[in-house]
C-alpha cells in the first residue's frame, strides 16, 4: 500500500462545482495540479489508536483507512487524544481540523463523557452539533459511529452497569440524530455481533485490538465505497503485528490500566455508587422503567432545542471547471453494522 502523508481527512466534495470554501472539488483519480485528499480524525483513544500499537506508537483504524481512500496520495492528520470528551473535540480539536481544511472528518467520541461525574446530555448534544456543523459547513464529509456501552464491556454488576448503559444509549441516540442532521456516513459499533466477539478487543475490554481496528477501518471503507467516497482497495483485515504477550498485557494492566482505574475512582465512583443505590431502589419497587423514560425525555429535549441549520454558503462566484471524478456527497446518512471479521 502506498505511503500516506502524515496529516489525517473527511470531506464535502460536490460534483461539478467547487467547495463552499472556494477550493476546487477533490478528484479521486488525482493528476497534475490536484492536491491530495485530506483526512482528519478527531476523537478519543479509540481513534488515537489505543489497542493497535506499532513501533512509532498507536496506529488505529483511521490510519488503516487513510491509504485505502484513493489510489493517490492522502494527507492524514490524527488529532484524537486519549481521554478526550465531546467538549474537548468541539473546543480544541475542531478548530485545529478547520485550519487543515479536511475533505473527510471522522468525529467519534462520547464514551469518556459517560464515565465522568459531569455527564450532561444537553451539553454533549450542543457541543457535538457545533463540531459537526463547523466541519460540514467548511466542506467536510463526516464519519461518525455509535459506541458500545462501557458497563457491559467491563462486565460491571447490574446496579453499576445500568446507569452507564443509560448514558451510552443517550449519547448514541444523539449521535444517530446528528448524523442524519449533518448527512454523515455512520457506522454502528454498538451491535452485539461486534461487542460480543472478544477476539476483537484488547485486554482492557474498552479498546479494539489490531483485528478490531482493522474491522472498523473495513466497515467505514465499505460505507464510503458505496457512496463513491473510497476508491482504493479495502483495508487488509489480517493483522500484521504479533499479538501482545501475556507479560506485555500484565504490564499494561499494572501501569496504564491501574492509573485509569485510579482516575475514575476519584471522579466517577462516588457518583456511580449514588446512582447505583438509586437504581437498586427503583428496581426493588418495580419503577426502574421511570429512569429510562426520564433519560429519553432529557435526550429528546436536548435535541429539540438545537437551532435550525443555517443555509450552506454559496460556492465561489467563479467555480472551478467540472471534474467528473469528484467525490459526491453521501446520499444516505446512516450506515450498517460492521461486516464479519
């Protein structure tokens, strides 16, 4: 596979006309005078590449997808950082991505928010909508995904797992709604077929291993190819790195894993214990469904107050000549579950 320039992308490239920012549309075939496709990846440790280590550091699904987008050069920038919250993506990563002017922008985030005592679905909705809007208005095609419930992945006891599951369902509902609102290419990563296959997951049970990252890359490639947005060969699904040894796994759990647990104990655990007590009391009285209904109402209210999207800016007054191979905007927002490994 050809080398990828280390910067990262997702884009709105309209056929037969320039982008809203006045740049010419991006050709999937390349050629003299045409710039490379730009792909920016925003998010947390999933997109940073945790679970797929190589000699240079974490690699991950986005880096595996980048060279498969087109047979020609791709500029790829991974702006994702471990531990990022939705607000971090909106306030820090999105402005950095906008200076890069990506054609494709992956924005996958939200699990860390469910693991914080500051969880606020209204704030999450507003921040995520802002990030999506700023990127798409500049001309980026968005890549999004719903994510697994961390309580289920960590196999927590039911009174502890239910509040986290409720939060993750709320985040996924928001991501689904905003993906449709902003015409995103969406991949389902919360389905049982994906979460139940432990051969795809790292020892921490929160991050995919190399096989998992490759499957995510292949899933996005399939969706993009259906819409004419990926014209390179599909990412290889077979791992090219040896699996971590038992000693390496134990070393990670004793260092990074222990540090993560310590941080969550200081932040989330006191609130989670209170939530679990409320959960147990409701279920003992047979009123647990009220908690689910309240969460749905809060999510609905958060989406209802979003302002109407402003009209897209008109393209340049002197549009570039038509480019027949320009990448079209996706015709349908929501994707499908991951293909089989």
